[in-house]
C-alpha cells in the first residue's frame, strides 16, 4: 500500500501533489480549531453559569441562622425560579452540618470529589437521577453548633441541570463549524485560484516548448517567469547549449569524416582504373603497390575516425590502474614502428612516492588510445635514429602521461593550434590526418583534464602531456 502510494505520488501532477499536501493540513487545522472552539465555549458557559451558582450559594449562606438554637434557612425562592428558567430544568440545594445530623434540602446530592477548604467555593460535575448536573459547594464555620449536633461547620451545595449549558455550547460550536467550513471552502478556492495563477507561466512555457521545431535549440526566454522557475529554465538552457554544441560537433565530424573517406575512395578508384588500363606487368605491379598503400592509409584513417567518435561519445568508466603497466603496453605495441626508423623508444619508470605503484584513477582503455596516438605521432615526426621517452607522473592534484621526442618540434603559435580536428603541422609529412592529437585532447577533456604541447627542455623537440585531476579535486 505504501509503495503504491509513493508510486502514485511520483506520477501525480503538481496540482494533485499540492492538493494531497495542503488539504489534509487544512482539514487538520480546522479540526484543531473546532476542538479549541468547543473547549472555549464550554469554559465560557461554565464561567457564566457558575457565577449564577455562586450567587445562589452566597444567597443561601446569607440566610442561614442559628439564633433559634437550631439551624434555619430562609430560601430565596425568587432566585431559584430564575435559576430553573436559565438552567432549563430543576435546581437542587442542600445544607448540612459537618456531622450530618442536621440536613436541609436534597440530602442525596453528590458529595464533592475532594475535601473542601473552609471559605473556598468549589465547582464540579456529577450525575443526579440519571441527569448531568453542575454543582457548587461551600463550607464555612458556624457561630455555634445547632441544638442536638456537635458540628461547628456547615456545607452548602447548589446544583442545576447542564442542559442549558450544553445547548449553548452546541449552538456556539455549530456556528463556529459553519464559519470554519466557509473559511475552509474559501481557503481551498483561494488556494486553487492562486495555484492556477502561479502555474499559468509554466503552462505557457510548456506550450511554447511543445510548439518548437525538433531542431530548434535556441534559449528559452525567462523574463516573464517566476524567480523559482528561472533556475530550472537556466539549467535547461545550459543543457540545450551543450546539446547544440554536441550536434554541431557531430555535424562537423560527419562532414570531415565523409570528406576524408571520400578522398580515399576516389584515390582508390583512380588507382584501380589505372591498373586496369596497364598492360605492362611492372606498371600493374606498381599500381597494385600504390593501391595497397592507399588501402592502408584509408584503414588507418577509418580507425582514427572511429577512435575520435568513441572518445567523444563513449561513457567514461574510471577505475584504479597502474600507470607503469600502461606505459609498457603502449611501448611494446609501437616498438616495431620505432625500430623501423631506428628510433630509441624508452620508458622511465615512475619515481617512488607515497604510492609506490603510482596508481591512477581513469578510464584505462581511453587513456591507452590517447597515449598510443601521442607516441605514434612522435614516431611519425621524429627523424631516423631519434629518441622518444615515455613516462608518467603524479602529485596531489592529479596524474599525467608524458611523451618527449627530439624531433624538429613546433613553434608556439603552432602548438596552440594543433589538437583541433584535421589540423596538421607545417612539417607534417604524408600519411597523417590530423586526428591523433585531436583524439588525445578529447580523451583528456572527457577526464576533466587537458592536452598540453610544450617545447622540450634542453634542446629541440616536443613534450606532449595528458594531464587529468584526481576525483573530487577542483
């Protein structure tokens, strides 16, 4: 039952949620107010009627006399008639000495629930002959004991029916209930009207968004919206801005990829046509070799395009791994290329720190792709018999993967421009596509880091750095 209620609340509209939260609160407040009204009405009725009881009590007390030697009381009949009219029933009284030997009036009136202090009147409720009554009791000392009695104090009791009090309280409570019901209805109606007015901008916003075209990612105007809704609209605008940038990036990627692949396919078609027209076996062999080379370049281009698309869209899955192992894997994979150019490809093991194994937290597969592209670029642009050094580092802020070479290097302006898609350096030779650095930069940014291209210290060359922060750091 609780789960179904929670599920319904999650699916409920804002109107339904507000009604579910406000109506019980309003009903509870109204119920408490009615209970307080009834309590106050009873207290007011008792205060008013008790004053009449006290007056009757004092009147009887004033007419008690022991001058004749006995106990005599001159009853105020006119006052009793008035009490019977206001009480809507019979009025009872009792006068008795402390020893109970002398009693006047209704001897079986209910006794006070507790002992009475002399000279202090007390009021209490009881039942007399099956009817609820309200009684006042008063005890005081007599001037002298009546004849035949040793009692020196007298107890005076006056009681009346509570029907008039109950009728008064009932009328008061009914009036208050009608008033509170009217107030509750006005509150519900006013709250509904206020909610309708408050939610009208949201309805208008919903209509405007629904009327948009599918490719319309422009900002939503928030000038006429309530202040509480503007943060939501601002968040939606930021998300649409990011989506717009992603769409633009994907469109640019598709345009660049289609151009790149179309160029390869056109070249392949031309080389195939040329080979078909040749009759000299040597010319056919040369055409087939060129065709194989172009197929290799097209394969490499497609692989880099796929890697670039994957670096932009695949979900990053950070996990702890050892950086030294990653360096060794990449170096072993690219060692044949380095040997073909007699390049000294070396690894510097991480220095001993508080973390001997230099564990990093990142998506290992993506970083392996990024480091592979940096090392492959270094091999491609480093002259024969050159040197390339790969190493990793880490500190309190984050980690880095580093690739240093002693090649021709890059100028400061060129270093700032490289890393964009299909952008190649001025000294780039044939076979490159300008995607390696773009892939590395994209992967670094996906980890919250960056790709830095710096001049190599101590001579010519380039120092490429992939840096990313520790989780939770600013």
